[in-house]
C-alpha cells in the first residue's frame, strides 16, 4: 500500500492562502491553533473550516486503512495510530474551547453578535446559549428561593461575570520578528510601559495582553 493512498487533497479553506492544501499542512496548522488555544486565557477565533476539513479527511483515510488492512497489517496499524493522534488533537482542541465557554458563559454571551460570530462557531454558539439558559434556570429554581429576601445575588453575578485574565503570564515564541510590542500595557502596578522587539524563534515570558493581537493573528506560538 502506497502512503499516498491514505492522503486526500482537501478543498480550499478560508484559513489557507494556497489553492491546494495538503494533509500535512493542515496538521501543522491544527497543531499551532491547538497549542495556542490550550495556553491562551481566553477563547480564540474559531477555525471551523479547518476542523471540518480534517474530520472529513480522517473519515476518508480510515476507510482507506480498512480496505487495505488485509494486505499490509503492520503499515495499516501505524496509520491507524496516526489517525488516533489526529482525533485526539481535534477532540482536545474542541473540549478546551467548551471548557472556556463554561467558565466564562455570561462574558461570552454578552458579546455583540459580530464578536460572537468571530470567536464562536455556530455549534459553539448554540452550546453557549443552551448552557447559559440551563444555568439560569437551575439558579433561579434551586438557589434564589433560599437566599435572603432582597439579596440580588444573581443580578450582581450577571453584571460582573467571570472574565478571562488577560494579564496572566504566558510563554511566547514568535513566528516572525515582532516590532513595537508594548510590555505591561494596561497594568496598574505603577511600572512604565516598555516597547521591545521580539526575535523570530525566541522564547519569552510575557503578559498575555502584551501579545494578544499577535496571538489572534497567529504570529506567535504559546508554550
């Protein structure tokens, strides 16, 4: 069985600038967005096209492995392990995003429709709304009746919801030279802002807020 038998050419993606994207390029892109999603304190823009394309390719490759299993069982076993690795990355990436939606439900529900469309896939938005509605129903029916009269705990909780800690520290590795990065922007510890240049491939420990725009643009890797 030729290794090319297990590779298909996916259709064009909105996230790709090339007319033909190979499976290896898709996997490299998935690995980057997976790592950044895991280490970022907030939800990053969704990549539903990439996820859907990889899932479709995995299904096709699993079919090819099944057809060739009797011919070269060892090689098929190796390919099956690789497919399991891809499925793990996909499921862990999606699970990480759902965990953030559960932690910061009210915050993301209060975003504008345009922001929600940018950060959440349609399926994630449906999950967010359902989870928020069920949480409100639970608190209203099971918690509110037992609170002291006149205590607006639930209203205060909605007005000041849990939000991602954008000033938390992260390890950063730039994919390219980044000039004009402002350190300690928005902090209240009295320190002056400092403008620095981050070298390609270097490793830095910085506040997430200092490199947030570069994370969103996929110009850095979080470690």
